[in-house]
């Protein structure tokens, strides 16, 4: 199995993807609103982004999947930052009194879903696509290096195993055991057993 698919590899890939996506959202919010978003909201967004990226990193992620993840994280964090940000708009009301016209400034709170205008939103979208392309390139290179490293390690292990394995040649054929014949002087005398041999034939004739 490739290192990129192991729990450690998945953790590294998911962490990089989530951190880069959240960092882009924070920088875009800072450029549009001029203030940093809430730290608890950023931390929760980072945790959720890491969990989603972990679930999608079981195998090599395609460029479409990476683009979808980055855009989803940007949209979710943009909405969360806009809802938690305190944007105050100055509203001036004129009251006519006997002494003249007095201007009183009121502060009305509201949610601005497009703080920087259309140009800022378009720049944010282009940055998201650029980040997705960069992450997809890194994902492809990482998997390529991991596969080649695994192949080299596998070949080295096979060679090491062959060297450590004891060399066993072809077994030699067993030598035939020569049967020793007894010398002629020690051969048993079989002539004495001739009269004991019973041959089959007609029964002997007995006198009546």
C-alpha cells in the first residue's frame, strides 16, 4: 500500500488542504473587511474542513474533487465570517429643533454577504481556483513519489530476502547400497535339503 493512503499520509494531506483553504478564506475576509475573523469560528471551521478532507482523502483526489472541497470551504467560512462579524453602518438622521438642525448618528448592525463588492468576490474565486490547481499538482506529485518509493522498497526487500535465504543446491542422489554376497565357503549347504523337497505328481502306488 502506498504511503499516501496510510493514516499518516491521509493526515498530512488532509491537514495541508484544510489549512490552505482556511488560510485563503481568512486572508480574503481580512482584505475585504479590514479585520480578522473570530478565532473560535476560524478554529471550528478548520476542524470541520479537516474532517471533510480526511473523509475524501482515502485515495488519490482528482482535481475536480479538490476544487469542490476548496470552494465548499470558502463558501462555508465566508458565510460564517459574515454572520459573526459586526459590521456597523453609520446612519445620520436630521432632527429639526428650535435652535436649528441637529445631526444624530445611529449605528445599525447588519450582515453583509458581499463586503468587498463583486470585484473582491471575483478575485476570491480566482484565488480559490489557483489554490485548487496548486493543491492538485502537489497531490499528483506526492502519489507518484509514494508509488515509486514503495516499488523501490519492495525490490530492495526481495533482493535482501534472496541474499539472506540459505542456498540449497540440488540434493545428490542416494547411493545404492551394495548387497554383499557371502563368500563361497560360507554359503549354506543346500544339498542336504534336496530330499526334503516334495514335488507334485501322481500318488505313489501302494501294494493291495
